[in-house]
């Protein structure tokens, strides 16, 4: 696949590899806060080296500071910011996050490098967001509840198979209820009802604490309260003094493909008649395509991306998940499509798409300690970057 890249891209795969190599690790405040800070510094230095102006959006949670890294390219003539490229740089707990989301971060960096070389005539921005994965206060409360439950050891590993299996079944039942449209509280209540008769006293007490911790979470405020904390905080601050960007491309896990049939599935909550596939047979459940996710306000933006996929030589297979709904409707129907940093933009009516390998609907190492560099398909990442940069160039070329 390497020879499918243009001669001018001979360094692209090595750049992507080097970024992932540098970024891989426990990039979160619980497992390695120093790595999280070092990653922010790495991203800031990279954007400065490309010639962007770099600012930090800082915010605190319980007096702990966190940083979003924002880069801007200033055009010669003033124009509103046309485009925002973004990715989250934190990793899930106990995961080195090579695909989730070092791959997306690496993609944004290399698309940015190329765009700067094109000398764009309009401004664009780059944002690397923190705390996409978890809310640190909530995560700490959950860990404290688990640690005091009597169910785990000092490493928070369950002491018995019974507890391990029962908590897993509770989470599975809650997910089933959410996929059917239940509220957060109703889904938790349903899951508790399903497992309580098999639970010990300690297990029931722990589950009741989890339910209590989620009492104020709804399907609509889940984004910003439980996930996508950094992007939500940045966008709220940015919109106080600025007009919104006209288009947002969110890079969310772009590194994994598989030739194994049956490993790819489709997120629930979408009618397959709303999916446009190109050179993809969804019946084979084969994970060899780029997923492009859009909602009601971002269909034209998605069409620019799909057009570039078709024009690439050879073409890049894709599935366009074209949700014909707004944010509120998606929150009620299909929470899985809100699980990344495009979601806060959707809530504000800003056109945004996510490009992705579809996370755990394809990737068997999602949110595990096996999410490492060795799992990634770098030639596929390179082709995704080629498509994304041409789409970005087209957007920046429009009046």
C-alpha cells in the first residue's frame, strides 16, 4: 500500500509513525499526569514549528489545571475562520491510546503541516482537546466508590469472578436500555433490576453508588458533563467573543483496518437507508473503510469529504453515516454518535463531521492496554490524511 501514496508524500508515513511513537502512553491525569502534560507540550511545539500561532485554553476542575492546545494560521487578508481541525489527545484510563486517539492527533498534525505549505488565503484553526474520555471528578468518585466497596484489591481489580461478571452484566444491560432510548437513570434502574437478585450486599451497595453519581446526567448534557469536557469548555469560551467556525473536521481514531469478516458492526440507532457506502459491502462486516459521520447541518461538509474519497487514486472506501437529525434528536436516538468532540459543535448548530475507523464497532483493542502502535495500519492513515487535506483545501478555497 505504501506505493499508493504520491511521491510528494514519501515522508508522510514516517511522520505519522513518529507522532504516534511519541504520543503513545497513558495520557490521563490518573495514570500518568506528566505524560498528559508532556503531550500538550509536544503538540504546542509541533504547531509552532509549522508556523502557527499557538494559544492555550486553560481551565480547572477542582483546582487541577487542564490545557486545550489551539493553533491558528493567519492569512494575509482578514477573513472569518473558515475551518477547524480537531482531535482529542487524552487517552482512556489504563490505555496507551495509540489508536484512541494518537492516530487522530497524528492525522491532524500532518494535514496541518501540508495545509500551511499550501499558503492558504483564509484563516483556519487547529484544536487539540483534553478530557474527551472522562470527567476527572466523576472518575475519581467512581474509583473511590470501587475502592471502598470491598470488591477490589489495591489495583482496583475485582477479588472474585462473581463480582467481575456481575458488574460486567450490569453495564451490558444498561447499554441495552440506552440503545432502546431509555434515559440515563432509567437505563441504570433497568440494569440494577436485572442483576440485583444475583448480587451480594456489597455489590448492590456499589451499584447504588454508581446510580447516585449519575442522578443529574441526561442524554443531552452527557456531552460536557461526562465526556468531551475540554471541547465543551473551549467552545463555550470561544463563542463568547467570536463567530463560530464554518466547518469542523474531527479526527477520531483513524488507524485500524481488518481483513477479518464479521469484525465490523454498525452503531445502533441509525437506519441503514441513511448510510451511503462506496466500495463497501456492509453485509460482509469487513472493517476496511473510513467512517464519515454527519448530522442535519453538516451534510454538505460530509459530501466534500466523500467526494475526495472517490477522487483519490485508488479510491478510499467509505461509509457515510448521514444522520438526518439535530443534536437533540441524536441524543434521544443514538448516543454512540455523540461520543467525540464533534458533538459540542452539533449542539451549537455548527457544521461538523467526524472521520473515524468506527472505534469499538471495529477495533477489538478499544480502551484496553493493547491499544498500541503495532495495531495500526499506517498506509490507511496516510490515505485518510490525503483525503482530509484535499477536503480542507477545498473548504479553504471557497468564498
